[in-house]
């Protein structure tokens, strides 16, 4: 697949890394920053082109004439949309993806069509991470929350506690603890090493456990991993940008929300737009301000500014001053790894969340959705089984008869409108949506080949 990426920022660089590393793709990255392109080319097997990505001559040099996909993720909505327009008008590029931040455009999807603005898929990292944080707040004990099958299934990652009823027992004990609940433990990480779970695997305290269950049963399953914390009530947000302001709007009807912005004009605007949120002007790294605003009573402190260092410092300060749980946005991957060794509860990576939404549209085969897990090391995906018993290595076979790559677990199946938790004797049928968990992303290509349909199907 020939892919052109416009923009060498965090999203563009991370996307190039994933696409060049895990698939048989030809990747070209375009940007005006020659130094940034050089650094990227030093570590990846890609082509780079310096120039303004919406110009026909630059797109031509990047290979737009025979490109399969254009991904425009520059910092400018207008540049991204114009690049898609040029790519379609001059080169009929089949798939065009654009990063569009302005909510006005997302509210008018009819604008985006090959006969109007030719964007096949819009992405908004701000909207994606806002929705993701809202799900984390819904489940106070979760480290990660991801939806499958249109929200009917949820994958939860959480840390097992010594007081959890399942801790010290094998996974099969779940059937006694929750006799009426279907659940599948998809993976366990112990001291950063992955374990392939089966019924005899004993859950230990501090294990990071990922499990799949129907959305209505999630809290029941969580309660056997640890004694659940009380629901959140009071939330403090540092940052009045697109993410912080939008998140406050979503949360303020159900929680007591305070928002801190260091921009006086923006604070005034947010104060007028928000109905129940207390908007403050100041710095979230000011300990006097945090103490004055009763940080010790906050259930959650969210550092959501555009500055990684400010986010990390304010989150660490809030934790030290008594906030129950702290989360912060961090763009630089090296910072994310450091944070997970420290006092901050959850580090949020916008480009990892964004890439997950994109990769599902670029994978070979019928991949419906992809979620990046454990700071990009693991992955979950929803993929459709096609063909029949003669043309497919999946269809018509029991789960325990499949030759899966190491560290791969089939967690559940969506069959028409029914959700089935996968067991060893579950038979996969044509058009099933199969939810998989991979502890090692290097085996993604193996999964794609496993689900590929033979020529006889066509």
C-alpha cells in the first residue's frame, strides 16, 4: 500500500512509525520542516519530501499519482482539507483522511463527499481523547477502557488488588464468583511481562488484567478484581483549550467541575459558555491556588494543557497535595514511559488514541476497529471473518483448533446482534466480528494473513 502522510508532528511521526514498521507499506512523509523530516528518515525506512503538502507539485513529487491513501494531519484544518481536494481532483486518490479540529465541520458531515470536500474520514485527536477521558471517569478503577461491537462489549484494563475476591485464585474461579456473567480474561501483565491466561492461571495482586464483557456487566467483573472505589464527584481540569473546555461541558451536568486556565480571555469565554463549571484564572502549577481551591477534596485532577512539562508538574503537585487520582496528557513517548514509573496514575497519549482510530481504516482485510494498549506495546482489534470452511482458515473452525500467533487471544464474537464470549469450543462462522487481543503488535501481519480469504471465495 502506498501512503502519503502530510505533517511531521506528533501524530504524523507516530503514524509513520507504525505504518512503516508493521505493514508492507511504502510511506512518504511531507512537511516544510527539513530538520524534522531528516530526524524521522534517520530512524525509519521511508521517503520524505520537503514542501507545502497542499500544493500539486509537492503532492506529485510525493507520488500522489499512484498513492492508495493520503493522510493529512498538519496543524491546519484548511491545509488538510485542501490537500484532500487536490489529491482527489488531480489524482483520484482512493482514500483521503484529514485531521480537522474545528467542531463546526464535524457537525456538518454532509460537507464531506467526493462531490464537495473530498474527505473520506475526519479525525479529531481532541474529540477522541475527550471521549476517552469521559469513559475513564465513568470507571474510576480502570486504567484503560475501549468499546467494541458498537459499545455492546467493553475491554477494561485494571490493576488487581490484594483485597479482590479473585486474587489468589485461578481464573476459572470467576464462574463461581459471577455465575450469571460471561467474561473473558484476554491478557495479564505481571511485572511488565505478558502471561497467556487460561483457566488455571492464578491472578496475583498488582497484576494488570485485561478482560472483555458486555457493557452492563463491566462493574460486576471489576468488583472481583478489587474492591471498587467510590464514584467520582469532584473534578478539577487544568487547561481551557479544546480538550479541557469540551470535557468540562460533557462532565458538568453529572459532576462538580472546576477548570483552571492561565489565559484570562479564554477563561472569560469559558465562563460564559459553561453552565455549572467554576472557571478560574491562574496556573495549575501554583500550589497556593490548588490549596485554596481544595485540591485535597478532588476525586480527579486532569492536566490537559498543550505543555507536557506543565501537565506532568501540575499532576505531580496535585497528587502530593492530596488529589485522589491524577491524569495528564503527555505527547512525548519518552515521558509516558517515565510517568508510569512514578506517582501519576494515568498518562494519556493523544497520538496513540488517534492512531488507533486510523489504523483500523488502513489495515488489510475487514478490520473494523483497533485500539492501542499499554503505551502502544499491545493491541486489540475487531476483525470480520469472511469466506467459508474451504476458503478461510478461520470460518467453520473451533477456537482451540486455530493456530494463533504467540500471545494472541480471541476474546469475543459479535454474531448479528448477539455478543458471544469466546470459549475453546466456540465455532467461528462467516461474517462473525472477532475481537482479538495481541500482547505483541509484531504479529499483526500474521493475524491479517490468518483472516485472509483464499481465491476460491471470489
